[in-house]
C-alpha cells in the first residue's frame, strides 16, 4: 500500500504556529480559559457553565501539546522564545506576579519543550517519558519544600494546610452527631495528605506525556516530524528507575519525618510510572493475541478497581530486566 502524503497545515494554524507573538497569545489563551470562561458565563444556565468549565480545563491540559508542536515544527529556539513571551504575559496578566510566570515558564513551557526535543533522538520516546517524569518530580519536590520553608513547618504540615479548607467545608456540612461520617472524612483527609504530592506528579505526567504523544501524531499528520516513530506501547523507564523505586521503598519504610514523606510520595510516582510500563506490556501481549475485548476489560478493571495497579507495577519492574515485549511480534498503538 502506498503511503499517503502528509496533509497541508491549515492557513490559520500555520499563521498561529509560525509567528512568535500569535503563538504565545494562543498559549496564554489555552492556559487561562479555565479561569475566565466560567467566570464570564457564571449567570448562564448550569449546563452552559459545566460545558464551559470542561472546555476550559481541556484547553488548559492541552497547552503542553502546543509547546511540543511548535518545538517539533519550529525548533527549540523558536519554542523557547514563545514560552518566554507567554511567561512574561502570564506575569503581566496576574498583576505583575512572578509566580504565574515562573509556573508557565517551567511546568507548561520548558518541560514540554525538553520532552518534545528528546523525541528527535534515537530511542527518543523513552527519553521523552523519562525527562518529563524527572522534571515533574523535581518541580513538585521543590515546590513542596519551598512552601514548607515559607510556612516554617514540615512537608506534611504544609500539605495539610493546603488541604484543610476543602475538608473543613465538607465537615461543616455533616452533623456533629454523625461520628462515622466525620471519622471517614478524617481518614480520607489523612490519606490524601500522605499521598497528594506523589499523586499530583503522577497525574500530571500522564496528562503531559499524553500531550507529547498527541503532538507527535499531529506533526506526523502534517509532515513536519522527523524523530523517533516507536509506539507508546514500547514505553520503558530503564534500570535506574527500577533501582530508585527499590531505594524509595526502603526510605518509605525505614526513614521518618520529612525524609519518609518524600520517600512515600516519590515511590508512589515511580511506582505509577512502572505500572504504566506494565500496562504497556499487558496491552502489547493482548494485542498480539488479537484479544481486543480483553484490552478494554483490562482498562475498565484499572478504572474501577485501583488495587489492580499493583500487579502492573510488578510486571513493569520485571520487564526492565526481562524485556518481555522483545519476544512479542511488532504491535501498533
């Protein structure tokens, strides 16, 4: 079968993606829609408000994909210029506050840029996933430590301070005599405090790296991608991540205080990444057997039963040494 020629980029998209200031304005729009759109439509019917919130959140989550697209199409220097302009714009729009600009520059700018640029290397898909994971882990760690230092407390106390308004509001809606519900809320609060940084880092990694893969597909479709063509099912994190996970498990069980808290949350994040590798192994194996329904069931079970992630962590960890997919026939996405 003849390979189809790439589609031409629409003229509007070409204008936005090849000019620094329009591209930076588009990035700022995607980042801020989740804030201003629901506020602008707050007097509208509830379904309009819900729809606008979903649209805003979707655009916000897709902002790193835009950075990745312009990195693949315009190069690192062009993408860096766009990110810096957007960061300055974010600071200006927030009343000349440095924090929004810094977050835009790092989390939404430099991290997707580096991850997208890594795709152009040999085995770029693997490097992209690893760079994104390392960058997000460091960002969450540094942010948590900085917050704890500013509030002159421990890491756990700082996260508890962040979450207390949400749980206090929920507890106020429960009758004082309803001890069981209050106890459940207290236990949920303590659990969320214990795992929140690691859970946030892992969740953002899934969204951000999904954006990188989406940007690669977009660049492939329009013919300006020349990098690694490996399937996302080839995802692998390497032995360094495996050894780090084992060390973090020891730290989480043997250390105390802030060091233990860091160990627990870092282990949650690395364990989730290894689970993603294990899921890729399971998906690949089921695909080689043409068990399409079983693939759907696998993801459904993961969605409704969180404990199912544990076997995939083990599979992902073992795959680092045994490379199970090497024995499978080539599979697609």
